[in-house]
């Protein structure tokens, strides 16, 4: 079958995000498939897959905050900062001090920069950091800007802490495990991770993996755009001009869009374009050929 839109997958532990994309290309009969935020093989949960014209939303959906439930084990550190790696340090830890852990979480909530894991897909000198690390030469990665929207301790069980969070694009939960361990002067690593939301897409939207037969019809691009961007409706003349890629004025909308990128719908509610205002003139950023 050929299709276009957005498919939300509840990724299990094991497959890579690329594995999911490769399978979806076969299922939906198109090479035009991507995703809006990688999940490591260890991680489970919401993977936003983009099919056909849905890939045109990638730049906007990838910017959305992500929510996770995670478990961190204190007492063991690994080179990858998760349970997939080799142990690099080990101490016996029976229990954790709740007050010290809460203080470490409070510091994390205020974090504005984070050092990514050496085992990551970030390129250094044109080579992936994880490849350099596996060759025995882990690169020194500079801190990157991040934002912690919410962070709470769900439970403590001996040396294990269950944590819930909402964080910005580019935030590594594996780095959180490392940094909490450093704050407590303990080795630590991530043992489980489940993404519960990516922007406004949640587990309630997700299909199990592998996909059932017949596979789900992708969410229309118009509905997906509504969840990520402000929405405005075009007049008939505005629709015509937008489809031609022409500049628009306020008179071409039923209500003028606010500043920034917005989703432009026609009178039938179909997505015509993504557009942006500059100097009281609205320009098409990405055009769409149909539902």
C-alpha cells in the first residue's frame, strides 16, 4: 500500500529507529519515510514515523519536547552510560539518600547545557562519536543547550531510582544518569527508558510493533500539523495563491496568522502549506499537494 501522513509506533526494546523506518518503507510502499526523534535500541515507546508528505513536517516535529519514564541504577557505570555497554566502574550501593538525590534533581531542573554521551550519533570531524568511541578514542564533546521542562522522582528501590521527565530536543537521558551519579559521587547508568510522549503524540496514539495486519492508515498530515503548529484557514484565493507558491497578504486568510511558522488549511480542512510571516507578507515554506 502507498500512504502519506504520520504513524505513531510503540517501539519495543531491541530494534533501532532505522529498523522501524526500513520496515515501514516496505509496509507503505515508499522510500519516503523518516522519523521525528531517534530512540536507542534499549528504549521503548513513542516513535513518530513520517510517511510520504508527512516527511515535510520533520523540521517542526523534531523540535517538540519529549517525555520519558526512566530507571537509573547507581553503583555501576558503563562506557555507553546504559545497560548495553561494558562496565567501567562498580561500587556496592544498598540504598540512596533521598535528600541528596532530590538535591541532584533540583540542580538538573536548572540545567541549561548538557554534555552528550561519547557513544552518540553526533559527528566530530565528519565521524560519528560512537564510532570513534568503539575504536578506543572517545571524543571530547562540548556541552549543548538543553531545557528541562519537568523532572520528578517516582520511586526509590535500593540502588534504583525511577524518574519521569519532559525535556527538550537534544537532551540525553543517558547523560542524566551519568550526571546524577556524579552529583552523588557514585557510578550510575540508565537501565530502562520509555518515551511516553513526543510533542502532542502520546502512547494513546501508538500502534504496537510489529504493526498489525492490515497496517494502520497514517494520521493525515493536516491533523499532525494541527498538533505541532498554529493553524489558520485560507480564503479560496489564498488557497490558489499558496498552491502556486505566491506571496500572501492578511486578506488571504480568514484570520491573519501570528508571527512564526503556521499550518495553512483550505476551506475543507486539508493542509495546503506551511508558511511564515515576514514584514506583513506571508510566504510558503513547504507546500503540500493533497491530503
